[in-house]
């Protein structure tokens, strides 16, 4: 590698401690540095654990042969594939689980499914109070003991059926075989000398426990400000007390963007109490309230899937070709098409027949959405209610979707999906909530600031900020002014 390494990078490359924590800001050469490390210490065998398949595939292209790149799920799945392939699914459907549990109390069903999902992501071997979700805006642990007992019993019942290969009524989830893998105490140190845990801030308790158990060298890499999946059971593994013994190193120079974006990132992070500054060592990024009209192929980053779909419907209706980060179908468009026909009573047009088995009619769908506040269901209802000509718009949207980024007029993504990517020109859309809202709880505020930081650090040349970011800039300027006045004793 022909790189003029910075002093921060060199410190990492020369570190051979058994436990290393490398904190790297957005675009601060994390992957380049890991690659440099595995080339420098090239007699060692490495396992690079990627957060998702896209990151794994990128890593496979970059890392040398002494590095095996895998997702944790992939690592675990090998041992369970033959036994469970036929009953593997992405999630538990509330309607199906209600049938298995023989109840139509949707509050209970929701609580049981959430408890089971939380159990799957946690390192604990048995169900515990910490797995209970919020129930009717109240911590589950404050619900009556009989309710809690019932939820635990039912969640345990579903778990037993989930791991029974013969039982196809309760599917095995991806986190289910990962849980079984961890409970089997695998020894990765027999095969690898070093584990590189990328995006460590997003590791859930289960994966963190798996890595911590290994006796080989462990390098945890990440950025606590890019933690985006707290809701999936992760809680900033980089700050785990067991990592207090690690050698702490940093990468603060971002080569993606220039000083203006770095200054903006520092403003956003100041609201989280960060005091170490990001340094913008890349090309000069221009910051605007709207993108210049000649800004080519802008990436429009949204807070919500609903925002992405609404933009897609509007832009394609105006004749623009769109490219979806993560492919169109991962935005649940086909379920919206199905639900549209379902809401019209045209069950013959519904492609996924499960929908017809799960709900007797549209009215029942609306009732269950109202009772469970299920995000997917609520989102679908909003979109269906938003347009009179939805069918024609959905058709146009599919027709104007392109599969290659360079054929598009516009790139669409959520901020979540933009993580790890970079674009020449980026616009932050107006569906982000305001982290200055006093009604927002602390955890949500941190999540929203993280998302804004991730989204704002994707642009190389031009970034259009939204009203929420402008609000943060104003508030920051005001705070700086007040602090200066105070210092002068005014
Ligand atoms: N010492 C250096 N001098 C100049 N450029 C560098 C140096 N180190 C890395 N870079 C460049 O910085 C860019 C970003 O590096 P890299 O892809 O490793 O970032 P990253 O931290 O993995 O990004 P992200 O985490 O946001 O995906 C690359 O183009 C890389 O070649």
C-alpha cells in the first residue's frame, strides 16, 4: 500500500496489544487502516466481522488473503443451515404468532414477540426483565406480575418452537441461530489470531459476548456517534466496561470531506458532549441550504422509509429516474402494492397470499395497526391514504427505477442505509425530527443526533442541510456567543 500514513494511523499499525479499541470518525480511514494492519502483520490469520453483507463484500475486495471476511450471522449459519433452511424467516408476524398463542389480545402478542426478539439479541441464557419492551408507554417491568409471567411463559414457548426443526408454525429468525451458536460456546481462537470487529458501536449484546469470549487478539473498531441500531438490541458496545482494559486509539482525520463539513459535524456532536474534534482533511465541501442546480445526481437522505417512498412517488411522477440504495424492494413497495389492492377489496390482485390469511379484511388491518402501533402497518396506511391515484403512481415509480446508480437522476436512501457510503452531492430531507425538541427523551435525542451526523458526513463536494440542522447551527452559535459574554463577565 502506497500511503503516507498519519501519526494516528502509525500508532495503530504498530500496536500489538491483545485488546485494542480504535475509535474512528466518519470517513477517517478505518478500512484503509485495518487493511494496512493486516498487511503489516501478514503472518497472522484474521477474522474480519462485518455488520452486514454489503460491508463484507467491500471488505473482501480490499483485504489480503490472510483475512477471512464474514458477517456474524454467516459464521453462525454454517452449522444450522441443513437443519433449519426450510423454516428460516426475517421476522415473526403478529397475526401468525397470535394464532400459535391462541389469543387475540394484541397487546400481549406484541409484548411477547418484542420480548422474544430482545432475548435473541441479548447474551443472557434465560428470559429476563431487561427483555421486556415498553407496553402502552410503560416499562414492561412495571406491568402487573401476572402479565409479565404470561409474557415470559409465552415467549419461552415460542422460542422452544422456533428451535424445533420439525415445527414450521414458528419460523427460525436470523438472530435465533446466532443465539444458538453463542450458546454452543464456539472457540474462534483455534482458527484465528486476530478478530477485527468493525462497526463495533452497533454490535448487539449477543455478538459482543461472542467476541469477548475469544482468547485471541481482538480489535474493536467503530465510532460511537454512528450507533444507529440501538433499537435492535445494541447499546454502544464500544463503551462496554470490559473494553476499559483495551489500548485506546483514535482516527480523527477524515479524508472524505473538508473543513466546513468537519465544523458542521463538530457542531452536531457538541450536542452529545463530544470534545474531540473531527478534522476535515479531504476536498473542500460546500455547505448550502439547497443544492446548486447543476449538482449532479444528488443523494436525497431521509429519516424515514415513508419519506423515501413519498419522494420516489413525487420525483418519478415528475419524470426523474431514481436509484434506490439497497434496492427498491427492500423499501417494502410490494407490500404497499398488495395492501393498496387489499384496501380496495381486490384480493385477486394481492400477490402475497399470506396477507389474506393473516387479516380478514382492511377494517381488521386498520384496527390491529391502531392497537399495536406497528410501525410498518402505520406507515403503509399513511401512504395508501396520501394519494387518490396511488396505483398509477406506483406503476410509474417502478418504471422510472433504474438499477445502476450512474443512470439515475436522483439517488434515494434513508440515513440508516447511507451509513458507510459516500456521494458527491447530498441533500438532507425535511423528515428528520428536531433533537432540540424538549419533549424528546435523552436516548432518542442521541439517536437523532447520530443519524444527522452520519447523513451530514456522506457528501464529498456539496451538502444541502435541512431546517433541523440549520436550527442546531443557530443554537450552537447562540451558545458560543453566550459563553463568550459570560467569559467577559458581561
Ligand atoms: N494517510 C492517508 N492519506 C491520504 N488519504 C488517505 C490516508 N488514509 C486513507 N486515505 C483515504 O481516505 C479515504 C477513506 O478511507 P476509508 O475508506 O478507509 O474510510 P473509512 O473510515 O473506512 O470510511 P467509512 O467508515 O465512512 O466507510 C480513502 O480514499 C483512502 O484512500
